[in-house]
C-alpha cells in the first residue's frame, strides 16, 4: 500500500511517501511561511523523484489536528480533494501523536504540545503510539497536574519551545526525570504520519474536518451572550 | 467546416461566506451552479467572522465539487480547465477554494486559472447575454463600490472607487441601527419602497469631477439623526428613514455612473455585485439609461448571479482561457488584490 502523507499543521511543511509502514522518501522544510504556495509543488516533486503519479497512491494521510487552523485546512483540503477525485482512501492522524513518534524508541512518556498562547497548549501525552492524556486544549498548570499524576518516571516534552517554562515545569514535576526536546527533535515528520496512517481509520472525504480542538472566540462569545447551545456545523450551511 | 470545440470550465468560489462550484460551457452557458451559503451562521455574530467562514468552507468543499459535476452530467474528462477566485477576499476563506482547485488540477491534469473576484462579478453579465466592448460596469457589493471600464474581455480598469465604506457596508451599518438583522440590504430596500425621502441626507461627492464615492458621511448623518431622536424620545418612521438613506445612495451611484456612461460611451452597461440586486437602484438606472440618446445595451444579471457564485468565476475564466492566461501550482491567495486604475483616473 502506497501512502502519501502531508503535514501543514505546524510551521514545518513535510510530505512523505510510505510503502506500508516503511518510509520511502520524505521532504521537510523547517519554518516554512506559506504552506499553500509550496505544498503542491513539493508533492509533485516528491512523486516525480519516485517515478510515481497521484493515481498510484492508495491512501492519502494528513495531520488532521491540532495545529495552525489555516495550516490544517491547507493540508486537509488538498488530501480530501485527492481522495475524493481519485476515489482513494483518506486518513487523518493526530499531529501530536505524530510528533511523539520522534521519540518512538524511548521508554518514556512523551508530552507532545503546540503553543496556543497565554500559557495554553494543544497537548497530548503518549506512551509509544498509545494516548495516555487525550489531545486537548490545556493550560500549562493543568497539563503538569495530569502528567504528575501518571506513574511514568521519564518524561519528554516535545513539539513546542518549552525553554521559557523550564523552571515551572521542573517545579511542577519535581519527582520526574525530565527532558525538553531541542531543535530537530521538535520537527513534525510526514513520514511519521505515514507510519501511523497504516492502522488509522479511513475517513469519508465529505465528512472530514480538521480536529481544531477549539471553537472560535466568536462562537464562545455568542454562546455566553445568548445561553444557546451550538448546533451541528451542518445546521449553519445550506445549499440555495 | 470543422465545428469549434466547446470549452467547459469547473470553477470554485470561496472568498467570503458562500462556497460555490459551477460548470460553465463556453463562458456563457451554466450547466451547473451549486451555492452553499453560511448566512445562518454569521447572522449569529452580526457579520462575517473570517475563521468561522473558513471552517464552513472546508466542510462542504468535496461534496459541492461532486455535485457540480453531477448536476452538469459531466465527468472530469469532459472538462477543459479548473478556475478559482484568488482574491480579493478573506485570506483563510480564499485558501479553501484555491487549495481545492490546485488539488483538482493536480489530480486530473487539467490546467488551472486564477480569477479576480471583481472581474468575476462583472463577467456574470456574459451568462445573460454577450458583452460588447468597450463596456462599463457598476460593481456594488458589501466590500466594493466601483465603476469599471472593460476595454476587452480580459482588460478591466477602475475609473471610480469608494473612498471609504462600500455601499453594501453602509447598508449593513445603518441596518444595525434600525435593528435589522445582517445582511440588511434586502430589508432596507423593501422598507424604502414603503417610505418617502423626508430626511434629505447628504449626497457626498456628487458634484465632484471624478467617479469616486464616499458613504461614511451619509452613514454618520443617518446615525446622528437616529441618536438625536432617541434623546428627545421621538420615534422616527423606519420606512422614511430607509427611503431617505436609499435615495441618497442611489442618487450618488446613478449620477456618477451616468456621467461615466456619457464620457466612455460603452456599448454595454453592466451592473454587478450584491447591491445590484437592489430594486431601487435597478429601477433608477434602467430609467436614466432609457432616456439616453445613444443608450448602451444594459445587462442586469438575475439576483442569483449578483451574489457570490462560481458561475461568474467560470465565465471570467473562459476569457482568460482564450487569452492563454494560466496559473501554476504556486497560485496563492491575494486578499487585497485590486484591478488596475485607468490612466485617466482622478
Ligand atoms: Zn462578491
């Protein structure tokens, strides 16, 4: 099974080609500014270098969230359209689970997190591929509390730049063996998405939306003001 | 004689709060048009929230692509190009259409065409009847109020522009004062037909020697009148308020547009954009043009083609197709894209 995987969830732009769970080829550009401009050309050259065309791909895999809202949509729109037009499979993989795979060989709890401003993080904790703390939106103090309650001795923080919170993390998890990932250890690899995609459930392209993990501020404000519940997304859009 | 091959274009439009796809043959025949509107969603907030708009666009994009093909009874092999609006508009919203179109172009090998949203609105005219050039267009919507000269099918130039608010924006703002839900244009238009112009609001820039507009002074005058009455505990007639506001807007739009028509002597006059659906404006323009000695052909696209839709994008893309203007996979959103200004723009 040939898998083309895409990550535009963070500032890194990565595309990869996997044959089942074996990585064939991967491109990764750090701190890329404009994913929308570079994604398709990167996919085109990855395919060309491997003598393949889009039609040869069996499964399109994408980092489905959390991450930059716009970035998530660039990657998922592209993957959805490929799968829908070519009648191939679409799968979405957690951005955080993919990040945690940077430490796949380590016997440690991996706390994968992306900065969500004001000391908040989109975060999850993984032992290997297993999610121990579900992907969610957490304040740092909340995250430290949950990690502290787990039995794991060795803990690695990855994904976001945690150096400015080093002291707070050390104080909150005083009895753990801590490490903060550095430099390339924080890169999001499409190859990891491709590996996880082998066992991920197949999605309906018409139904697939990013896993933002947060509604918009406008929606929270509206709910607070009116006391109303959110309806299903589909209730707000109608074909005319 | 060999028959000319039909050119069939699938287009995407997602620049604001409508996600739309369409298949158009030869730039003039709509074979399908699908429009998914988010009005219900943004009505909660009293205006379009960009992040919410982007989220809705991605929910429907694959489905409405398939529907456009099914409705037109064509498959990808029957198409000649894929087109998409790449600006102006909300950047996050534009990116859904752009990435969908690029992915479709990659998956099918069909050439890609990037379309200016305003050129699209104006090109809705050719879905009604053929445009003869030079043509002149009055483009009025929530985001734009422009008089555009069409030199030929792909060279459009601005001869008049708004200095501040767009006409549609002014409707929404005074709508808020009158307690009319967003979008307010249709209701204000209806009320205006039941009232009289009794307030005599200012007609800004109407006598200036250019084709530009300004609506912020009118908006302020309107709001001040309402506040003042509020303080005195007076109740103003909402129909007369609407009629007075609309009369001021229509007066300026009609006066300046008629002057531009006299100067440029277009063969076709086109009215486009959401506010072109306004009946007050339509009636007035029809009447004034009919009174001209040498009247241009007038094209007022039907209401469905005045709002944002992908058929107009496919129509504009057809002109670009014939001119050989294609985009590549690096096509990006340009949220503040502008048509060029005419050389004699003042
Ligand atoms: Zn528009």
